[in-house]
């Protein structure tokens, strides 16, 4: 399955700022959160039958990167639209997926973005009760840019797996507790390895990017919509560039067996300087989650307004052009198999427009 490829480049400010937005890879809530009120649990339930009161939908994002910009755009565009329904939307800067999910469970956030792998891990660890959370929409494709030092002489993910037993390679896997580490475990597991088989450096994205540029780390991975600013940074900062590893159909199938939310993808030739040919890879669509007890009508109006005002949000953050109702069709069976519900308000919208039965 191949995604639509980003045909235009983001504005210079967003492109320069964008780093991987999932899983707290940025480390720390160092970015300034968009202005907004304090968190509060939404009032009014879907079962109440009466109109819900005024609520603030605080969306847990990340300290920077794609999650942060998506939540910021939603707050700026959707709050005026949803005013008549008593809904204020606020993007809240956090440490990413794991924090978002735990605070969503605690009622400190009403909505949260996360990586699917982190969602399942937090459910399996007992930190999140799947009956308490629900999906609104799978967002955009977080494309895997698995990068190796050119001096290693490898071109594919299979080459990487063949090299691991021969050489103790250094990997930048994200800070302790970051969702990025979970995503790395899935990659390694798909090749029959664990982090114990490599020199796993538990450092944040900015640090491992710098170390890769300096030649002090062998392997790094950026999960981000194309074009990814950190990938561009690496390619343009090194005279010999970097090798973006390609995924064979076999390797794509293997990682999908480990995590069914990771699907085939393509980095189109020409997106990055010096990479004129398509590169087969994988991606996942991070879901926008919410508390299951949010009012059905308010979530319906949020979902409807999100899609009907997407053009305005794309002006703020271009990768939001990938957010479409049809994304739900990609993952509906997987969510259902894992017992993760689509929020009734969102489901009503998808059924209304014919995306789901």
C-alpha cells in the first residue's frame, strides 16, 4: 500500500523546526506550548441524552515536531468553528506518546497523539485501560528513514541485519522511556534481534542526529512525514551524505507481522537531494486518541470540523494534507482486532460520509 507523496515543501520555518514528533523522541517539554487554558476533563457523556457543557479538548502532542504542529493547527483553526458547540481546542506540549497516553488515562488530557506501538505497549503494561480510550482518526504517514553511515557499505535493511552479528553497531534509539525506543525494538525484533545485539545509545533525536553527522554513531532512524527536516539536515551536512536503507517486500512483511500497524511505504525520488530513485520503506499512521467518555455530539462536531477545515490547517502545517477520512479504512480491522474502539462521535461521521459501514 502506498501513500500519497508530499509534492510541495513546507514553509521554511516549519521545515527547519520539524523533527520526529512521535514517542517523545525530542526529549523534554522544551518547546513552548500554544496558549490555552489549563486541562480539565470534558463534561457531559454520550449516554446523558442532554447537551454537554462547555469543555476544553486538551490535545497531548510533543515538545516540537509534527505532533506539536498538528495540535497547534487544530487549536488555532477548530476553536472558532466549534465555539457554538462549547468546545475549545488546545494543543499541549508534552514529552510525546507515552506521557500523552498516561495523562489521557488519568483524565489530564482529553485527546492525545501517539504511535500505535506505544498504545499497545501501554495497554499491555496496564497503564492504559482500552475501555477508557477511543480512536478519532489515524493521522499522517510517519515514514521510516532508516539511515546508515556510507562507510558501512550497506544499502538495505537486510544488509543491516546481516551486518549486526559481525559488528557491534551503534544505534541512536531515543531517550530512556521515549516511544522511539519501542519503535526501534519492533525494527530489531523483525530481524530476529533485540537492543542487546547492538550498542543502543539512549539519547534524544537532536543528539543522535548531531552524532551521526559527526560520524560518531552508525545507525539512526527518523520517523516523520516527508520531507523530514532532520533527514535533510543530515544529507546536507555531510560531504558523503548518508545511506537511506531500502526495505524489501520480505522485510516489509516481517515487520508487519511484528506490528500490523506498520505498513509499506515509499520515499519518492527527488524529495531529498541526491536521491533520485524511489526508496521502498515502511510507515505507521499515528492515531489521534480521545477519552471514551467524551460527549458523542461534541466529538462528532470536532471530527466533522477537522475534515471540513483541513485546507486551513494545511496552510499552517503542510503534512496535515495526508489526514483523510479514508485513513480509518487502513486500520479499522486492526483496531477492532485489538479491542480498541472508534469513538461513537467519530464513527457516526465516518458512517455518515460512507467511509465505514
